[in-house]
C-alpha cells in the first residue's frame, strides 16, 4: 500500500506541475502570435488554458509518466502551437514587425511565461508562508508549489537553448546575420536528432552545468527574494 501511495504522490507532485507549466507555455505562444496579428492558433482552439487542447500523447503523457515511474530523466513537451508569420501585422516603433522578429517574440513568450509563472508561485508561497508556515497539513501544498516553480524554471532555461526545435533557436535565427541563416535552415532538418542529442548531453558534467547553474540561480534567487529559503531547504 505504501509503495502505491508513494507512486500516486510522485505522479501528482511531478506530472500535474508539468502539465500546468506546459499549458501556460503553449498558451503564451498562441497569445503572442495573436497579439502580433496571427489568429492561426486561436482559430484552432490553442489560445486556451485548457490543458487538454495542448496534450501530445507521447510528449505530455507517455514519456513523463515513464520517467516518473522508472527514475529516468523527467521531461516532456506539448503539441507545438501553429503560427503563420505572414500574418504578423503589429507595428513597433512605426514599422511593421518582420517575420523573423515576430517568430522570435512568439518563441520567447513561452519560456518567459514560465519564468513569470515561477515568480508568481514564489510570491504566493511567500505570502502563504507569512500567514500559514508549513506544517503537517500544509506541507504537501508547499511541496507541489516548489515543484511547480522548479518545472517552470526548468522549462524556461531549457527552452532558451539555441537548438532546433527549442524556442531559443528562433531567437538565434532572428539575431543571426542573413548570410549565415542558410546554415540554421539546414539545422532545422535535423531538429529531432539535435533535440535528442541535447537531452543526452544534459547528462554530462559540462552541458549539465550549463543547465543546472542558471536553474538553481533562479530557483534560489526567488526563494531568497520571497523569504522561502527555509521552505526550500525543508521541502526541496
């Protein structure tokens, strides 16, 4: 019975935060595209905070649950939000935004929304900690809240890696001089293999540190900012 309850607890405290975080991430992509003038995602029902419209069977269900049950690295993804840069009509500083700049803004909206989600969660925990310090009854809530923070920070940091198909690759494409863009275009053809290679490299000390260092800087920074250092130590 104990093992069964532990398993349910792990599924709830890891899978639910990931589902919420992916939903916010994809919604923000759709919302930014809509703000720029592209209603493609909106017409397909993707500009929604309903997790069901963003679920990818393999990336959102199978792989995360397999990771939770087996102890393998825990990660996942949702269905990509469609966007048509030809429809970007927003004008910034008196000029219509370019397609590459619009794609970069749409891409950046996802991980930045996760960072904002983590900030709001940390602020909420800070208020709760002031009025209702963690105890036996409230401890599970703090555990889930910390994991929501962690998953969102992880999504933010990971998605800013400039590797296709991650969001950081769109930002890199925008910043890259035109003469080098064909190289990046060719890289997109191998995005699946580049993504899998990045996952494998994350288990190495060097590339793992590139992810872990900003992850813990942000996590500990938010904990210190909102007076959660003790909560972090007890429930992390």
